[in-house]
C-alpha cells in the first residue's frame, strides 16, 4: 500500500549478486546509489535474513520445490540500461573526483562530501547530522 511502512526481507546474497552482475558490479557508484536510495527511505526497513528463501516468492505453489539461479534471474530481469557506461569523457577539460563519508562522534552521526580536481578542491561541505555515508556519496556525485 502506498504510504504504508514496509519491511523488505532480503537474503544475505543479494549484495553479492548485485556486485558481480555485469553492469552494476563494474560501476560501484551505481551500486552505492541503489543502497543509499533504500537506506534513506523513512517508510522502508531492510532486513537481511537467511530464514526466508526469496526464490519461494517467484512462482509455484507452497510445498512445490523451487529451483532458482540468482545470476540467471538477475540477467533476465535486469532493469539497468546496457548502453550506460562509467568512463571518462574524451574531451573533458578537467578530471573531478568525488568522495562522501560519515562517522559517529559523541553519539551523533556526522557526514560531509568533497568534489576535487587533481590539484584543488572544487566544493566541500558538511551535511546535516544523521546523514549516512551513502547519501554523502550521492550528494558529492550530483554536485559534480
């Protein structure tokens, strides 16, 4: 239901599948983006579990054995555009680097990000208390 709180149960192998999947595995920033989007949702809770077999929700009836190859299923249902590439522009005037991170000090999570060139800082800012490192990374990328 829209507007309702949701708990998403995932197996501990989901991140492994996403990391090695061609198209996402070769783009760590894209994988980070997906993680941050999920983590920053106020109405969604992600719980890692090894009790529930996610393949049992794909098809079939209860009690019927389900055979699932995560890599094959991911390849068949991949939503990422195959034409997207993570590479430098050929005629770029400059190369910018980004970084975002967070830490906990005296019980408060602090975060910040930076956009730099090889020889200077383009932009560096603190983020609101409580911001996770994934959001800091995304903020740096969108700032660049």
